[in-house]
């Protein structure tokens, strides 16, 4: 567990920070204990070797940005939100992949964490648009992005190969302007960024790329 001083941004109950190789033991233990929650939707690394490869890619690849959502106070990892396949130039876009760990599911921490990541992505990273591709039956993940202000933009048949089959996905997205308009008039911003999210979130979505 690490300190709040390392947070890139923080809200009332959660903060976000980058992955490190030293997070392997806690991350893999939480992933292993969350297999039932993650079910068919995603499979984060649950052993040290897989974690090292996964984290190193997020740390070194300029087209990826990985964030751990951590509880303030004790620093426990509540989940993760990654921005993959970042394209710069005229596009300035990326694709989200994320997951909550079982001990944090349903507590609003991922809603708060997503709000922090959106703020960071649209300011510090300088992106204009973020997309989340979600299987239609994954209602927890759909509810998470809908609450955050994402709009449904389309449907992609046979989009990602997951658990032995090509799976259909809905395309949800948000732009910098959409988020700005949504936040206009909101009261009580969190310290540096983000408001506490609704009490229920079990967001899980697989990562493309």
C-alpha cells in the first residue's frame, strides 16, 4: 500500500496513481479474490509474471496510460482504469478498460475514480475523447459510464475475442466538451478533481489492444 502523496488526483474517498512494478503482490491477490465478480467480462493478471508484463506495458508504452484507483487513508487498491490505444494528432482519443476488485465493488469508489481519470485525461494528457466498449449484458459497466455522462454511439458485432468467442459490444463515449457541459453548475467539487460517485458501481470492461 502506498501513500496519498503519490496521487495524481483525489476525491473525497479515492485517489488515482500510476501502476508500479511494486504493486504486484497486492494487485494479483485482489485479482485472484475477484474472479467471481469479474466472471466472463475480464481477466486481469493474477500472478506476478503476468502482472509484470501488464504493468510494464502500461508504464512504458506511450499509447497507454494506466491508473490504480485507491482508497484514501489506507491506500488499498480498489480497482484500475486504463486508457489504451491513444491516438494523437487530430484524433486525440483513447479507449478505456477498467475493473473493480471485489472488496470495493458497490461502494462508489469506481465512480469517483472514473471521474478523476476523466479530468486527468482531458487536462494533463490533453485528450479530447474517450471510448468504452462494453458487452450489452454487462449492465454494471454500462451503468458506470452512463452515470459519468457517456453517450451510446453505436453497436459493434464481433468486436473483441473474449473467453473463446468474438463478442458484440456497445460503443459508449464522452468528449471534453460533454464533460464540461455536464459539470457546469455542479456544486461541491472534490479536492483537485471529482465528486463522489453514486453508491453502486461494479464496472468491468475488457481492454482492447
